[in-house]
């Protein structure tokens, strides 16, 4: 039995869900971002209500409406693709999502926009820019390597999108953050 959970986007969330299922005596094949695969074929209404209550206490939500489940799965795939995978998919993002979810991309795109008020492409861009910020602050990759890693068409495209969403160039973002770190260290001394 597959159960969908909203807001389950990290390893910590997966561990909290695992702990909750263990305490309830429910058995699972595996827990993935946004999904639990139970060994049991069904759960009782009482177990369902109890699981819903336990999940709410840890900031998660049991998903029951099919369309909202699909929107949440789209979000989880995008988050995993950008924040947790080492390499960008070899195919187009639209093709990747279609293959992962076994739905036509136009259907997914329309459903996502209807459910969130934003497009899949904009949602991807927001997450890519957050990942760019993270990678800039780690200071292990240069901007060209970051651009390549996150599948931007060019460094100029990355810089343009970054500035459009943050108001800063990647270099200004890094310098501003370095300045704040120096100020903090001087205050601590």
C-alpha cells in the first residue's frame, strides 16, 4: 500500500515517519520523499486517523486527494533532483518528470500550475537558485562549474536569473556573505 505525505522533504522527515510507523506497529518496504510503501495492503480507519494525527504533530500531512498527491510528488522529484542528486538527468526536465510520474508533461504542468499558482519551470528555477546560493557559500566550485552542475545554458544565464531573483550578482552575493561573516567574527573577538 502506498501512502503519500505532504512536506516530507528531508532525511530527518523520513526518520520521524519511520519512528512513527514503528511505534504504530506498521510495517513498510521503504520510505521515500513524500511516500511510504507499507507491507500491509490496507490499514484500518483507526490506524489511518492515528497516522494522520501523528504526522500532523511532526509537521507533516497525510495526502488523500489524488491531484494534490501528484503535485506533491512533482515537488519532491524536483527537490530531490536539484538538492540530492549528484548529476542532472541526461534528458530534458519535462521528459524526466513524465517518465518518473507516468503522465504527459502538459497534464503535469497544468496540474502543477493549478495547484500551486506557479509553473514547474519557475519552481525549478527557485530551487536551482537556492542550490546556487548554497554552492557559492560552500566555495568548492566556481561559478562556471556551478552553472554546468545545475544545467544552466551558460554562466551568463545563471547570473541573469540569479540577479533577477535575488537582486544581487553571484559575486556580490558571495562578497556580501563574506562581509557578514567577517563582521560576526570581529564582534565575537
